[in-house]
C-alpha cells in the first residue's frame, strides 16, 4: 500500500511538471502569435493613415499653379473666397485659405463664418514658414481660431521665382479616429505620437495630448510659439516599460503588448496596444476546454463502466449454472489427469529401469568379450605350466619355455589391470580436481610423450601455438591424456593406410594448433590419414567401439577423452578435412581470472616454453 501511494505521488508530480511545461509553452506560443498578429495590425493602421493623408497632400500644390486664383485673391478676394469654397467642397477638406508673405490671410473658404480665417495672421505656424522657404509644409495642431485640431498642408505660390503667397489646406482627422474605434476591440488601443512624443490621435480620448516622455525646455518653447495645442495641458502619461521585455508596457496599471510603426509623415509614430490579458484569456479558454473534455471523458468512462458492469452482472447470473457444470467437468478432468500422470511416472520409472538393464547388458557383453579372451589364454598358459611341471623330472625339460609362459601370463594380467582401471574412470568421473592450467604446457607435456613414437613412424609433427598463455580451469594430467589419445589416434590412422606399417616420407603429417577467442580456447589436431566415414563417426566416441583387430585396442580412449572434456565444460568432435584426413577439435572456456601475478609468472616462462 505504501509503495502504491509513492507511485501515485510520483505520478502526480510528473503530471504537474508536464502540465506546467505545457502551460509555459502555450503562454509563449500565444504571446508570439499575438505579437505577430499585432505587427500585421500596426502595419495596416500605418498604411491606412498614410493613404488618408496622401489624398490631400496634392491639393495645395495643384492650387498653387492656378495664377487666376491668386490674381483674384490679391485684387478681388470676394471671388477668390467663393472659388476656395468650391475647391473645399469638392476635395472634402475642412478649409482652404491663402496667406500673403506677412502671414495675414487674404482669402478663405470660410469667409462667411464667424470663425473666418480672413484677416487672421498665422505667420507663426511652421507650415507657413516651410512654404516661404519653398518647401512643402506639414503640421498638426489645434486651430488657433476654431480650437479644432487638424492636419495642415501648404504650398508656396511663386511669381518670377519668388514666393508671393502661401496656400493652405486644413484636414480634419476625426474620421481616422472613428475608423479606429470601429476596428479596435477587447481593450485594444491605437494612437499616434508626434516628433515630441505628444499623443495627437488616439482611440482613447482621455489619452489625447498626453506625452510619452517629459518635454524639455526647447520643446515647450517651440510648442508655445507655434500655439500647436492651444491652451490644452500636456500631462505625462503614466507609462512604464521593461527593457528586457521591449514588447510589454504598463499604462495606468494596465499591461499591454505594444507594436510601433513609423508612417511617412513628419516623424510620427503609430502605436498599437493589445492588453496582455488576452494571453491569459486564451490560456483560460484552452484549459477550460481541456477540463471540459476530461470531464466528458470521465463521464463517458463511468457510463460505459456502469453499462459493462450491469451487462457483466446479467451475464454472470445467466452463466452461473453453466460455470458450475463446467467446474464439475474440470474437476473430473483434473482427477483423470492426475491418474494419467501417476501412470506416466510409473512408465518412466520402468523405462529408466529397462534402459539401465539394457546398458548393463551392453557393458557386460563388452566386458565379457574384452576379458574373456585374456582369461582363455591364461587357462591355456596355466595348463602348459602344469604340463611343464609334470615333465620337470624328465631329461629333456626346457626351463626357458616356462619362463616365456610366465611372461605371457604377466602381460595378460597387465592387460586386465588396464581394462579395470579404464572401467573405474566411468564410476569416478565426477571427483577430479581442477586447477588453473596453461594449455601450452599441457600440449608440451603431451608432445614429450608422443613425439618419439610419431617421429619413429616417419610422420612429420607440426605444432602451432602462440607466445601468450592460454589459461583454462582443468587438470593438466587429464588434458595431456586427452591430447595423447588424439595424437596416437591420428598416428595409428595414418599407419593403418600405409602398406609397410610406417610412413617414411614427408607426405604424412600431423598438425597440432592452439587458438583462442575472447571466450574459448580451441585445440585442433589434423592429420593426413584416411578421415572418418559417416558410419564410424556416429559411434566413434561410444565406449568399446574400435576399428582395430581384437586384442589390439579396447575402444575406450576416445570415450574417456570425450567425458574428460565434457567435465571441463568443453566440447570434442571430429570433422573431415576437405583435402583429406581428419580434424579433431577441442573447445574449452578460457579462465576468467584477475590473478595478474600468475599471468606474469607464465609470461616469464614464455621463452622456456617456446623452446620446449
């Protein structure tokens, strides 16, 4: 129960971490999406503002080319006023008026209104000074006469290359603000700040004429001289920003995401603000949908589980009788299986007993055959000795014959002793002590034993082994016994195929090689003999199997060798070489030992071993 609670706690923390990571990722994704959309929006507002102002930029320049209009303004201003009114109505501007070089207005489209510009001097306005300098004039300000803000654009009228008058068009920008108010939603704000960071257009009316940064003395003097904002105060807007998050600003305790664009108008800046709360609203909407889906899923699971439970209950009630019958049937089958298993165990015991008797019979027959011949010969020799004893009194008795008979009896006894010793191996095969053995030394010992007889038979013996120790867990004497048996087996196979009983040529050979891999040591004994037929290979390692004449061999050497290798967790098998001859292969596991001193000692003996 405690482990289950721990797993639940771990699962809760993992789920919380994944949820927090997803929330953080979604927040950044929504923020990036909002900033990208906002940049598109501010570009749209900038293009709309530029297009709206560009509609009127041409008007003063075109009218400045109309010499008749200015002749009327200088000589017949009443007619000029009417012409300006006609141009004003066709161009949809707020007013058009003409000023002479001293700044006094001599003709205006609103001459007949109480706030007429005629007779007023606006020489202090920047747009007038720019036109006198033969430049296009642009200016935003509050009307000195009407107190209505507008965008003023002017152009000089030239006569003989000199500026003689200035024509001005005033454009109201309230329609642009109305369009902003229509398009903005959810707390979005658009405003334009002039070159002095004074807000001159805004969708929030209470931000109008607020400054984004404090005005210096030069800016204050210029604004007052130009009467740009009339008597309107210019308070500092409560705004804070974070340099590490340039897109985020806080205005009057409200946090916004801001994008800024620069329209091609008098160094103005257009600002597009979106409340940062939209990110939280999107996150809330996302998690609300997730929770609703989870609740719906949970409700569906509960409904399905209830339906399944009711269905299972009805099914279980309907199948209860069938289950009881099935249980009774299974109980009978289990009882029958138990009886069959008891019979099977009895049959297996009987089969093992029969197999043992068969093996004992085979072994007894082999022993009877192998021991019977020496015993029969011994009876013959004993009978001969009895006859010799009876003839001992005769003059023609030959003692040497009795000595020869006794010698033959001794040989037969030795043969019987050898048979019993080899048979004893099978009864005591599991109690052999093993030590750390260098296979190179075991090979050297076996070669020392067999090399004289091999060379005497005229067979070339080649030994291939490395310089490094190859360590296995075994008994050295038993390993030497295996290698000696295999070497003698190869020698006898070669000699059996020789017509003279020896091999006095270089064509007959035996090769003993030692190789090692990461896990195993491999000994190969190859010869140039006749090889091993498929029929013989099946029984080659069986006890008492031999291809030699009776009395020459018992057929236990390869069987004993195989058992020794198996006890050492190795393998022994024979293959035929493709070019003729047999190849016996021994595979033994390499010893896994950290006994560095023993390894170093073996390496110290390397030179001596190589010379053996």
